[in-house]
C-alpha cells in the first residue's frame, strides 16, 4: 500500500508495475477490488494516505523474469 498511495506525490514520474498489479493502480475502484477495502474510510493511515491512491496510468507493465538494469550501485 505504501507504494501505490505514494504515487500521487510524484505526478511526473513514470509508473511501472507488474502486469498483475497494474489494473489496481489504474483506478480507485480497481484498487479497492484488489485489496478488499470497501471504501477509503478503511485505509489504515489516514494522516499520510488520506483518500487512497489516485488512479494513474501505468507507463510500463513488467513481466515475470524481466531483468531491470539500474546500473552499478555504490556498495
């Protein structure tokens, strides 16, 4: 939930999600259906996540086995 709710704070970011999760990010109704929450009053942290996630387009759907190259990290 922290990932989906936080999307609304980054309106210009691309949203990438697994193909199975993408529908839940596209609309509040789908999110409620996926999570089982009947309404926004049932979300656990109203202070930080008030109103639930805003529906967002998913820019890229990821598939199982796909490798994402984020470059070399600093360890």
